[in-house]
């Protein structure tokens, strides 16, 4: 899906105008040859809001299945994969389970500082449950921040700020921080 986002943004960069501080885009003019009101909204690639950042909490275990992780945490994941499951029929079975909770801001896509209140809103009890799970040695906990650069001139795509409150929450959760950065530039941008 993200490759489709990048392609859509590149194809329509002259038509899309960024507005606000949430990485929101307004459509002005024609997009993919059609006026904005005529877009086929069923096409997953045509998303009006795009952010350079995504964030999610990932729990990985080689001994616990997602249901067991959920029981320990007192809540379920947004997505999960089980030990022994396969990505495709010909793929080898997974040696670990993955439990993921996406960080989604109420106002739409945003920068990490816009997403922090969501994580902090999960509360200290959830952080403590994650910390107990991580401390048991049965799972690894990680907050993943994915940053995608598509426009070197866009100030919304630059910099990552994480507050002391978020870092304290991560410490309570026994979580590591993984920052993945990807640069997607057209040759003429270089």
C-alpha cells in the first residue's frame, strides 16, 4: 500500500497542496486525469491524507501465541501473526508470533509528536503489563517509528521529536525504540 501512496503522490505532486500540521493534503485541480469529485474512492491508493510518519507497537515472542500475549496484556492487537503461520503457502513457518497495535491519531496522519498522546493514552497499566511481559524474557517489546522522505523541501518530513513522557512510558513498558527511515526521491530531485 505504501508504494501505491508514493506513486500516487509523485504522479499528482502538482495537484496536491499540503495544508495544516497533520501532513494533510488538499486536492486542487485534476488527479489521475479526473476532477477531485470524480475520484473512485474504492481504490485504496487514492488516500487524501498522507504522512511521512507511521508508528506502531510491536511485541514479538518465540514462545507465546498472540492470544497468550493478549491475555497477558489485557487487550487485543490490531494485527497479529502466529507461530507456525506462513506468509504464503510455500513460505517456511514463522518461528515467532507478532502482536501489533497501530498508533493512529484522531485527526488523521501526523508527526510523531501528534501520535505521542495516543501511546500515552494507552495508560500506565498497559505500559506496566508490557514491562512485565518484556521482563519475563518471553517477548520483546518495541515502539517502531517509520519515517518516509519523499520531498526534501517539506518541513513536515524533517526531524523526530520524542518527549520525556513518551520515553518514560517506553521505559516502563520495557520497550526499545526502532526508527526506520526511508528516502524516496525522484532522480530529478537529487
